[in-house]
């Protein structure tokens, strides 16, 4: 049997095997250590399942295949599952992936791996609100207390949609909600989500949804994936909610808190596998694209927590992945 026929038979075998939902959740809890692993279970996601290894989550638009996050698998199986996925989707692009994914795809398939932004992780064992550089957090907490703001953890919907729609009307991009890079607010699977609400005079004025991050069937971190606040309350409600949630997680012995994607927060230096042209375009968008999104404001807000930053990347076949980026932008728009 030729190698080509063998490869086709192996691909057919993989494609004919689809995990049940409970199996997929099992892989998530064992290997879902990426900040967006939980988001791979959002609606309309497609999957490339490899039995006894894990899965790759992706969406397709206009003929483009866009992978979200690292494959959900053990580190030792990363190369094998990427090899198989590339065999099925040789023109795929990847977004918000880690350096090990970049290194493998660049070395094995010649893909570019260009920084897409940064992420930040806080060691909760060392976390405190003390120190000069956290003065803005303490100020926000003091202002909230003077305004009668209290924070409670609740799972029930408490004016969530009302707050969210009012908040969206204040944004530069006023579509009802975005998805893919940020999972939608309403998901069928919600196990181990944590919801913290801020109240003023008994009414909810803001909230944050936290998603779990797993390793070996244990929660090692949470990431704030959905946050909303009443447009009339401008005294740092995000800081207040975050501080209360972090105190709760620390008391429970959760090791870390991840802050998620900081889009277009880029290193000035260009790595050898990056597209220099795309990197320049992204730098320009960060500096002059405030009419699209408040990139600098988000970076400033998350920097106040003084976490440990690391790079996150997109992988692409062409130096300027125009179709893939347009498809990704379209995928973020809820129909």
C-alpha cells in the first residue's frame, strides 16, 4: 500500500470519528490549559477530532479555515495533531495560538507566525492590592465603596441583557454581540462558569463572566471573557469586580488568573518567523485604529493588574493573509 493511500485512509478514519459532547468536555478538562480552550465549545464551532489525542476547533467562512486557540491535547501530541490537521486543511490560518504551535507550523510547513497581541497571567498566590503601581485599583475600590457598590457572585441572570445592550450602544462597533475571539455571552455549556455582579441601590450595574482554565481535570485559572457595565457608572466598575473575584479565587486556592487577549499589544522587535509587513500593518492599526476599537484603552486597563505578559500569535500561509483576516472579522459578527 502506498504512503499516499495510507494517508488518505488515515484521514478518512479521523474524519469519520466525531467525539460525543461528553468526550469533548473530557478532553477540555484534561488539556484545556489555553485561555480560550473553554471558548472552543461556543456555538457554530467545527471540530477536527483525533481519538486518544484531542481536537482542533475552527470555523469556516468564504473558503477560509480559521482555527481558534491551541489544539486541546496533551503537549506531547501537539505535533501529531497539527500534522494531521494540516493534511486536511493545508491553507488553514490560526489565531491566538502559543509559541509552541508557531514553532511547529513554521518548521514543518513554512507558515508565518506573527504576533497578534499579548496575554497576561497573574499569580494569585503573590497577588495583593498593595504597591504604588496598583494605586488606580485601590482608588476604584474606594470610589465604588463611597458610591454604595457591592459585589456578589450569582449565576442567575440579573438584568444581564439590559446592561449588555446599553453597554453595546456606547461602543464603537455596535453589533449586538461578537463571537469567535470572544465567546458569546449565551452558551449551552456553562459548567464551572463564574458570574460576579456589581450592585448599586439593589440594582445590578455591571458584571463579569469568568471561564475556567483546566489542567489534568483541575481548574488552574479563570479568565474574564465577558464584561459589561452600566454606561452611567464610570468609576472603574471593572477594577472593582475583578478585585472581588480575584480575592474569591485566591481564597479557594486557584493558582492563577488570566486576563485573556490584549489585541495588537505587540513587541517592537520582529521575530524571524513573523511577517514584517503584517507586523507593520498591525502596529499601524494599534496606533491609528481607535475609531475601530479602543486597543490602547484595553491594554492600559489590563496593565494595571501587573501580570506576567506573554505573546500570542496568528499563523498564516501568505505574508498578508487578507482573506483570512476578513473572514475572521466576519466570523466575529453574530448573525
